[in-house]
């Protein structure tokens, strides 16, 4: 059975493909260096303490990405100012792989707990608990083919190398990781929208890469039309 992924929206400013820890990144673009002004930098914000005796439940998204780490590292390498709002601790943590054991039997996931001294606060009774969750990893050869439709913003604001150029690079890396039976399509939007790649099996890799190479930025942004076109294309290929 083919799995339908109706829409995958890539933002070049928050794109992260591989969560494996690595130092190598794209060469920094030739951009002017922005000197850091400590007086103009907003101090980091921390969440207040929560009394778990009265608030015992905490909810969070299980699909947090890893883009914050990549973007912050890039800013450090280029010597540019780091946006405080771009620093998200959970994405830093999720960037790295941990030795959480895989689930056994019929369990959908495995939970690993680690408790140790907390660096926050001066009370020796305060502990820091790390909770690791590991789902079953399905080998590429065993999963069902997927139908991917990527909606890309190619408006004029995406013209810099660290935006549309980074999207092209990331998608090229993605193609190498997909199965030959997977299907990939590309819809773009700027002033209007258009299909630059009809649903194409990944075994036709050259056709996909040619479509990516041909992408150019220009025009204004009309996201709604692009989203509608992407959903229609995903349904067509399902």
C-alpha cells in the first residue's frame, strides 16, 4: 500500500534534513560580517519553575525538528548575530542521536530514564531527569512506498544562497535516501503557482535533480494557491 504524504513544506530558513551529529556544513555564503553588540543582544529567557505536585501533566509535540541547532551553528560559523527566538533547546537536544534501546516485543516505543544532579538551582535535592523515547526503526526495504509532494517558496525573498540554494542542496540529499519505488513531485509558488515536477518515481533520479537545478527565485508570494495545487497533486498521485 502506498503511503500518502499530501504536503511537505520546506522553508529554507528552517530546513534540516539529517539529524546525525556532524560538524560539516555548507560553505558560508559571501555575506557581510555583522559585528556582535553585547548591549543590543536580548538576554536569553528561561521558563519558570513548575510545581509538579500541582501540575503533573506536560504536553509536547513528538515531531519537533532539529533546525534550530543547524541555524544557530551556521550563525556562529559566519560570525553573525544569533536570534534569541531561533534558539530552541528541544531542537538542540533532538539534533543528536542517543543510545536509547529499540523497543522489544509488541511495544510501539521504548522509554529510557536518566536521573542526575541538576545544574539549575542550589538545592542538592533538585535532580534533572532525561526521558528518551525510541520508536521502532523500520528498514527502508521494508516500508511501504511514499508519495511526497514538496511545496517550495521561490519568491524573490528566497534568492540568497542560504535559502533556495539550501533547499536545493537538502532535497538533493533527500533523493539519495529515498527508495526507488517512492514518488516525488514539486510544486512552486511565487506570484503564482506551478508544477515543476509531476509525480516521478525516485528511480528517475536525473529528472528530479534537473527539476531542482532549474529552480530560480523571483516575484511575490502567493502561498495559498501553491498549497491548493500541492494537495491536488498529492491526491492525484495517491
